[in-house]
C-alpha cells in the first residue's frame, strides 16, 4: 500500500499529471485525445507521459497510452479523495 500512496502523491502533487490520469481514465488513449482532454501542450504532455511511464502508471500501446493496473488504482484512489 505504501507504493500506491507514493504513486498517488506523485500524481496528485502535479495538476498536469492528475489531468493526464483523469483523461486516461475517461477513455483517452492517443496523444491527440489526451492533448484535447487535458488541454496540455504536446511537448509537456510527452514529458509527463514519459515520467509516468517510468513510474509504471501508464504504458505505451499501439494506439497510444493506457493506465497500468497501478495507474488504475491511482485513478480510483484520487477519485475517492475528492
């Protein structure tokens, strides 16, 4: 559980990371969809996705990106906090 709390802290500590997790949990998948849903400029979005991929929150797919099981857990925990 400590790892989950650490990941929640990582995501909730940055509004942009939180927006990306929310966009992915709403079905956004491609970088274009995520860009529209989160309203984050592409270069910044790519950097955020790379950071979150390194923390195993998201993973790259053929279509774009998706939440990992850990990322889905983070999304659930974030929703329960608000």
